[in-house]
């Protein structure tokens, strides 16, 4: 039952929460607004908020100068490819651990989690060297593999917690009705597993999209994704706020939208089931 | 009942994932250990032979080591303090009845989805720039001298940027935990006349302790290895060189692989100490 709350208290809560929310969101809002200004307006004193001549020129300049589309494509391939490959490897593993658990299942899960704790910088040179020797430096394939490996523990864990929630009785009922293993998987388990798999894909695309250690260290001009594209703006030249804003807006917009759909999965995926 | 047949099938289904992760863990780890006992300078002579624990001693006795430990502790500690304190308060606030709760949640969570290179550059240029940054307008508006954020206050600047990225994470997890609090218990204490502060100390905070621990441990693991936030802002200058950034510089910038690898082994040990505590909590939860 909801507690009775005076509307005065509710108004105060609302004002406070909206105020804080807008302050926290402000840097993103400001970036989006600045991307539609001219470079002159972007550094106007006093700053202009909404009343300026809206322009789209920054977006076309950014695309012309630095070939935004190619970086975007690289990001899509790296984030999408590493997630899909991870899912293909993780689904059977999580499936068998959830439905055919053995004494060692828990140890295996914990060990998988521990590989996620390995600090990237500790193994930077070996990976760098292997990439040179195998000709993978600055290649999309190499990054897909590395990002798949660093996110594989999270993918397996998330899938495991979702699969665990599928009640075993349903499987037994299906078997009693004479369902074969194939139809059991196809018609009973798969429909129940799809929401979990979808959430896992969503969160891992976001994590891979924003990953900024390996993508910065293992790429150059050819395979760089959007993280590297933005990093190239770290040495400023002349007036560049509006262009930086346009580039930033294009880099974060797709994932911001996806991210809002994944709030709940975020907690599950990043706390490994320790907070529910 | 699992049959022998299904056990074999289960093992085959797990094999690819286990093999890949085992390789991903062991191969680089063994290579790092191997290099850490060598004098290895790829650009200046290559492999110059075994040196025992020389690199380990030199890494900790170099003049850059202790400042980097201090910088790491200040950044990790500062971000944890800010995100957990504000996270608890925000979670309590968001749990209250209000209008437009869903939208406020979306606004607060948004920074977590911004890639680190974007948030760092936007903060550095559009907010913390001493000439054109919004914060310097704010300072001037109140008649104060604008701060040279990146050079005079490199550590606070990085703490602000990283806290902004991680506050949503802390808030979201603490909010999830708070929502599982039994509201009857709260109502009862309210009727008993317990003040808001007492309710916070005796009911809400103890209930949150586990979630706070989880946030603390997970964030520590991620914060120990922040990279992009330093790479695109100060580049490790002005006292903002953390332990992992120092290792990065030793390995890739000065190409002293032996020395950097020894540092890498220290980083791995440090991360594992934190990880053990996290794994214990996660493991306990797995039994239920």
C-alpha cells in the first residue's frame, strides 16, 4: 500500500529531484545545444543558451573533415560483432551451467568472473606484441576478439542469472507430454530465454561501444572506432567547441537511446546478481 | 536428474567459453611475468637478458612511483566518497513519491552511457577551460578568479569528471536496493515517532550496507584502471599520473617493457586483493 503523502511534500520532492536531475544532465544538454551553434556563438560571453541561429553546418564539417561515417561503421562492427560472437559462445555455456549444474559450476562461474578483474594495463604489452606478430594491430577483427573476451564473463553471468529463473517444472511438463529434446529447446526454452538474451545483448553493446582502453591502444587510422575519433579532438586547434560538440553528439546519441532501455539490466549485469 | 549423457553434453557446451577465457587469462599473464624478469627494450637493443627481481625493485624505487600511488589513492578515494555519499542521498530522494520520476531517472542515469573520451573532452574544454569554459563564466559571475582547472587542480578535475560518470551507477544500484526495503518496517518506525535521521541511521543505512559494499568494490576495480579520462585531459601531467597510467607510459611510451611488466604484476596483485572481497559477496549470493 502506498503511504499517504501530503501534496506539499510531493511538490518539494519533485522540485528537488528535477533540479538535481537537470544539473546532472546539463553537460549532455549543453553539448547537444552547442553542436547547433556557430563557433563564435559557442564561446559567446555571456554564454547563449537557446536563442541563437541554429545551424547544422558543424555536422557536415565533422563528416567532411574526419569521415565520421567510417568511425561509426567501425564502432558498429566492433560493438555488434564482439557481442554477437560472445553470445554464440556464452549461450551454450550458461545454458549447461543453469540446467545441468555440477559441483564445480559455482567455482567455474567465480573463476570466469575473476578473469574480468584482470587490469588491462597489466597485460597491455603481451596483447600488443601478439597483435603485432599476428598482424592484428589496427584491424577490426582483432578488436572484435579482444572486446569479446573482456565482456565474455559478463555475458555468461547475465545469461546464467536469466536462465536460472526459467522454472525446471516447465521442462519436466514438456518432457511428460512427450516433447523431444529438440522441440523442448525450440518451443519451450527459447521463447522464455529470448528476453534475457536481448537484455544481455543490449548491455554488452553499450559496454563495447564505450570501451576506451583497448580501442585507443590497439587502433590507428584504419580500425579506430568512435572513442578514437573523439580522442583525436584532444589537441585543440583554433575554435573547435561547436565541432567537438557535434562529433560528441553523434558519438553518444545512438548509445544514449539504447542505454535508456537498459536501466534494469545494468544493475543485474554489473553487479553479477549481488544486488537485486 | 542429470544423466551421464547430459553431463557430457554440458561439458562440450562449456568447452569453448572455458578454453577461450583460460587462454585469455594465462597467455598474457605468463608473458607479463616472463618480461618482468628481463631487461627488455624493444627499441634499444631488444632482449638484454634476465635480471631477476631488478625491475620490481626499480619500479617501486623510481621517483614516479610514490606520487603515482598517491594520485591513484586520491582519485579512487575521492570518486568513491562522492559517488557513494551522493548516490545514497539521490537514491533516497528518487524513492520518494514525485511527479515525473521516470524522466528524472533517465536524466540522472544518462552520464553513464557517455563514452569516457567524450565526457572527458567535453568537461575539459567546455566546462573547465580557463578562458571559454562555462565554469570560468560562473566564477567570474560571482567575482572570483577563474581556476586553471587542468594545470592547477588536475586531480580535483579528474575526480569531478569520473564522479559524474559513476554517480549514475552508484545511484541506480542503491535505488534498486532501497526499493527492496520493507515499507511496513519504515511505516511502523514512523508511527513510533522515529525521526527522519534516526530512520536513516537505524533502518535505511544498515539495509543498504551490502549494496554499498558492492558498489565500493566494483567501482574500485574499474577506477583503479581508468585510462581515457587521463589520456585525453592531462596526459598524466600535473601530478595526475596514476599507477596504471605510469605502467602504460613505461610500456608503450618509453618502451621499457621489463620495467612496465613488473609494474603490471603489481597492478594485477592489487586488483586481485580487491577482487577477493567482491567475489566473496557474489559467491555467498550464488548459494541462495
